[in-house]
C-alpha cells in the first residue's frame, strides 16, 4: 500500500497514473502551456477526468540547462495554483520539489505527496512527510538530466543499491515504507542504453510493499528509440516504455498525456495483473 494522507493506493492491483502539470515557462515538452492558475487548473481537471490518480505539479524545470529557481521563487510561484488545486481535485496532489521550505508550504496547503528529484534521501523532507502522513517519492539521480553517469557494475545494480540505501535511511528516520515511493530516475544520469536496461530489468528494482515509479514520458531515449524528434509526438513510445515497466512491477507511471497513459495502463494491467476493466 502506498499511503498519501487520505489517499491509499493498494500495490499490485492496478497501475496508477500520475499526470504531469508543468507550471513553468521552460519545461522541455509543454513549458508555458499551463503557466497561469486558470490554465493549470483546467489541465489538472482534464487529466483527472481522463483517469489520472495523481496530479504532479512542478514549478522548477528539470530539463538540461534549465535555470533553477531559488526556494523562495519556487514557493512564490507554486502558492496561487496550489491554493486552488488542493480544493478542486479529488485526485492526489503531488508537488515536485527538492526544497524543504517548499515541501512544507505545499503540505500546509493540502498537498498529499512530495516528489523529490534531487537524488538524495532528505531527512528534513522525510520528517515533514511523516508529520503530515504524506507520500515521499525519492529518485535515483546522480548528476541531473544533462549528462550520464558511469556504472561499473551496471545501472540496474547501481539503482538497486540506491533503493536499498534509501529504504534503510527511511527506516532510520521513522518514515513508514508505506509512505515511500522509489523512482528509478529514467533520463537522469542515464545514457540511452541505461534507460532501456532499467525498463528491461524493472523486476530487479521492485521491493515488496514499496511503491515503484517509472517516469519516462516523452524523454530523449524514447525519441532516440522511436526516431521521433518532437517531444510532443512521443506519447505512443511512452506507452510502450511504460508497458515494459508495468510488466516488471512498476506501480505508478508519470506522464504528460493522461488519456493515452490510462488506456495503455488498463491494457497492460489486463495482461500482467489480470485486471479486467469494463
């Protein structure tokens, strides 16, 4: 079970879809499209209507060479849209941040999940999630999205070790594993072959009772594999990549196109989880 305040997500029953809400002017795929409260809320409600279980809002772009906002700038940018979103959505609200001050403000505003892409387990954020009974997502991210790291023992072994270390740190901090979600970090510190290896061997990254997230939506490796240069045209490739992750045990997929993702996840669940829809 992955628990995030009032939301409970039983593991192994179905794949949960996390819809991306880039509240930024410069994200790699749809930056600027939803960069005001009205457009952001409309898009969030649309993704929820399509069947998204979680809406993940981010105010800091993580594309290569992005200008990173300060904690105060991010907090200021998030405030107006969070105030509206947390009251409008029945889906869980996730906030993509690595700043404890922003995590605290988001949880105080009613957010259910903190999605931390920093690449480290942050005890301060873990303590906040414990206090608010919120979910905490921790990503494997050794060096950002602009370059690939070296993995002498192989990328799967490296990510697995990171997950084991994260589980140990979470236990030491007193954060229940039911509130923890592990993200393999597709596209972050990984070369093309690394990303494919993680998707091929996702089963080695799945730990019993702990949620696993795959977030490959529209990323560069999908463009390379599909021969599709424009990021906004990579949704079919995204469904294929996430289907591989679901076959390996991924519980949550993070996506730009919620409609395609929900349909793909339902078919994948029918094949791999024996879940019949309709």
